[in-house]
């Protein structure tokens, strides 16, 4: 509505000025009547243009008003978060309780697995003991042979330390 009024006023002023100028050049007609008629015609044309501009702006505002703004989206997200908070807290409590129950149920199995693993490790060590002792003896013989073949004068001292 504001552009309609502005268009009518601006059109009337411009039309009146143009009509007065033309009337001053042509002496056949009353200059005030000609200026008034030109002002009225231009005011109507300006009002029509202003009306079209008002309609265009109204449609544009309606189109952008239907789009959600960032602040509206954040407000909605905040409200949803507040509404979901009790459910999330309840879910976390239930999950913690079930995890504790699962840990208690798994404890005997874990203890049994640890005992079996310890027993099997001891058995493996007992089985490996003769092989390790044989490897040590073989290594000791190889070291003695290497020391004797190196012709070191103090080879007996190195061998005694081994």
C-alpha cells in the first residue's frame, strides 16, 4: 500500500510539472486545467505501478516467510533436545544397568578362561623345558668350539665364565 501511495504522489508531481511546461508553450488552453489533467493521469499511472510493486513485494514476503529461518530451526532443535533429554537419561541408566548385569554374568567365564590359560601355559613350559635345556647345551658346545678355534690366549677365562 505504501508503494501505491508513493507512486500516485510521484506520478502526480511529475505529470503536473510536465503538463504545466506544455501548457506554457501552448497558449490555446488554460494552463492550470491542462496541468491538473496531466497530474491526474500521471497519478493514476503511478498508482498502478505502485500497486503492481506492492503485489510483487507481498508475494515475495509470503514466499520467504514460509521458509524456515536459522533461528527458528535452532529453536526447534533446542525444544526437541529438551523434550528428548528425559528419554536419553533413562536409556543411559538402562544401558548402564544392563552392562553391569552382563559383566557380572561374564565374570565366572572370564575367571575360568584365565585359569585354563594359566594351566595350559604351565604345561607348555614343562613341555618346552627339555627342548630349551638341549638348545642351551648345543649352544654351549658351539661356543666352546668357537673359543678353541679362535686361538685366543685367554680363551680359558671366557669359557669359564660361560
